C-alpha cells in the first residue's frame, strides 16, 4: 500500500511516521508513506496556497491550482483508489472504513486548513471525505496521521502477532476485555483468579463476558449493533 499525503505542514507528519509500527511497516516494505508540500506546487512567487473568500467574510480558502497540480502529478505516476479530503464535515471515521481502506493499493490524503478548500476541489478532485470526530483540529494533518495509522496496522504482516488486530476493540463491534500482567500481587489490587487458572476455555469465556459487559455499560450504541 502507498499513501501520498498533501499538506502545507509536512514537518507535523514526519514524527508520527518515523517511529514504532508505522516506521517498521515502511522498513518491511509493506507500506510507503510520501509527504508532499503543497507549496512546492504553487505557481506564485511567494508560494502562496490560499486566497480571500469570494463574497467576503473572515478566513482564507485553500486555492484549487496547487491542489490540482499536485493531484494531477501524482495521478500521472500511478492509479489511485481514493482521493480523501480530511475535513470536520466528512464522514466520521470508524473501524469499518479503516478495514475497507486497508485493502486499497494507492491512496491520496489531502489535509485541509483555514476555512477549508475551494469547493471545486471537493466537487471534482475528491472521492471521499473523512472526519475523525466531532471536535475541531487546527488542520487535517493530525487526522491524516490517525487515519494512516488505523489503516496501516491492518495490513497483513505489519503487526507481529497477526491475530492482535483482530482482537482489537471495535473489530467485532465489542470493546476489548481487561488485561493484566505481572506482578500478580500488587498492594491489595488483585488479578482475577481465572486468568491464572490455566483453563484456556474458561478464560476465553470470561474474556467474552467481560467484553460484553464493558460494551453494554460504556458504549450502549455499539452493544446495540453487536446484539443485532
Ligand atoms: Cl479531518 N480536520 C479538522 N481540521 N478537524 C477535525 C477533523 C479533520 N476531524 C475532526 N476534527
């Protein structure tokens, strides 16, 4: 899988992709992440990428030309499955969307800023719009990092223990059960006896019950989906 990210702040994204699982996925050749500085595609001598809004009002709008230039250049190199715009008014990200996107070959992510992009970008160049939740970020970069992480960890071979993505919270509409590690005795805060029993069948049953209980209590909306 290859992900091309178009941004005015590439330095904001370098950190998250150069450590841990995302770094290892790239080193193993399972994922390629390429950052593109939108300013490099501006024709202006000051490299500007935004302008005043037609009709007036506060706030700048990201211009169509550098965005179209960058996307056109990328599309001339290979075919893309989706061109995704990260925006608070997009479809809210969930595990199902990440699962679907993890099966794609090439993705473009466009990070929004200011008052957003010229609407013609959305009408003619974008195939999918994603938000990561109902709160406002200063730009789309952190959302692009979240989306990229959630997709890449699902690619087979990225996680050491391949079953571990399958046992994540949300993968089956349930929250994950509680986990414990040594020491078994700490102050008087005990580890449930069953987890130390060695009875694998009983442990599996206990974990499933805990998942159900947790989901019902903390996320009744998810529990509703699961029990349907
Ligand atoms: Cl994708 N962008 C911005 N700026 N804010 C957000 C978001 C995206 N998703 C949630 N809040």
